[in-house]
C-alpha cells in the first residue's frame, strides 16, 4: 500500500469489520458513510456542520468538477480540500457513472468515452489517464479508477463487455497513478452486473492487478435488494481482508446494515440529503414524512434521544410548517437530521462489532424500524 495509507482492522464479528483507515488528511473510522459533496458541497450544509454529524470523509465527483469549475482551476486555488474548506479526507468518484447517466450523445470505445456536457452541450473526452489526472489535480485522498457502469437488468454479453473494458481501464489507471504523491490511494472497481461468475472473475483479476482498496460498483442501479446482497456475498470473500471494501452509491439504512454484515467497510449515497430536501427524515424508528398533515400539531421532536440538535430541539409541527412553506431551513434541518442518523447508524455498528454484539445490534435496529414511528395519543 502507499505510504501513510493503511487499513487497520480492530475487530471482526462474523463478516462485519471495524477499524481505521489512515489517509494524509486524517483517519476514517470504518464502517464509514461518506456524505456526497458532488459539486464540492454537501447541498445546503456548512462543512463544519457536516463534520459535526460525525463524518470523517466526503465524496466529490470528477464528472461535475471537470465541467464546473474545472480541475485545473481547483488545483490553482489550492486543491479541493482548501477550495471547499474541508481539511479532512476526500474520495473522488471517477465520473464514469455520471457520464453514463447524465451526459448526452456519449460514445464509448476502448480508449475512453466521448460525451456532451449536460450543462451546455460542449464535447469532452474522458480516458482512464485523464480521469486519474483530474483527480490528481483535485488532490483527493482516494482516487477511483474509470469504469463503465451499466444499468440492470442487462444481457450477459453486455455485462461481460463492460466488465472487460473496466478491467482494461483499471490497468491503465494504475499505470497513470504510479507517480502520485505519498499517502494517496487508487481503488479498483469490481463490475459484473448481477452475474456471480462475472463478479468473481472481475474481483480476482483486480486483485491480480493489485490496489490499496476495492470498490463494488454497478449495484443499486435497478436490481432488487436481494440481488445486490447476493453479489456482495459473492465478491467480498474474494477481496483481500486487509484492504478496504467500498460499496458505491448505497444506500438505504437497511442496505448499509446488511452490507456491513457481509463485510463492506465504506458507503456513499445522496439519499440522506436528497430525502431531506423533500421532507423525509430518517430516524431510529424508521422514516418520517414531514409533509403529512398528521405532524401539523405535533409538539414532539423527531427523536428526543438524538445527539443531533436538529432532530432533538425542533418540533415536528415546526418542521412540517417549514416543509409545507418550502422554506430552505426545512431542507437544511432535515438534511442534517439524516446525515446525523447515518453517522449514528455506522457509529453504532462500529461499537457493536468492537463489543462482539453486532447481531444483537442488527436485530434491535431492525425491530425499531419495524415498529415504526408512533403517533401521539
């Protein structure tokens, strides 16, 4: 592994693991949830407020930042950490998923992908080498290889083609990353859709290439949850036990709980902030839709036991009012509530794994979700 980048496993409980990942900008406690700061901001939340929820690391995105304001511009301003006032670890997604999902008139070939920006229609070229160069200019601690992510369901030959291309790009990304500054790390991405054989082949060949960390990509793209979990169960044992495992773009609290039970260490998803902006709060008792009229006269907080002031110190009636009035404070408070809940969930899992009580924590957490939110009498 690179200097100053190492995963130390402190405890295991079944397949679940907890530990620390050391980077040049700080320590990441695993299991870790990464709030998504796609365009160098977690939408609507100050960086120090994101940190206060318990976040150790944020995610930025190559596709969006290369288009606006530009990787060279960010580098000239001191890099992404200084640009967004986040002095802690940052992981940057390579942009491959966004190219496939957002860009128009894209064309994939063996060398890379040509696409038109969703912003202004301008033409751009992204190759494995350019993806690494952009992320190097941004200065992220963890860099992702360029891959091709396809939506499921898909034909097996199409899944196999994309997997083979992603493996070829992984080798090129590794060569392009060889002269990176100490402590930074490049992760390979396992592809293979919903096909167990292709997933195992992808994982084994990536391990042969050799990376400091491995991501499982191409899931949560249309397949049922049970398929996603089966793919994790298939892939995790193939990946080195001493390297971090990152499940990309996932997901719901239940997804994260079940993926940790299967050996995953890192997660990212827009769900906490996106749902917060639309009036949905995640709590220990499950989701609460503040748009519902039943909250209009409810003086209770979302969670009187929460360590998050936004969940503890504001009434449901007030939050309902903010949501119905379309006040930005409502989106800010509920996004903060949701980020704090995700951090509390992963923090609870870390403690339970360390204590050897993960299965009890898992069962109790699910019981609370199943019991649901209790309306006032």
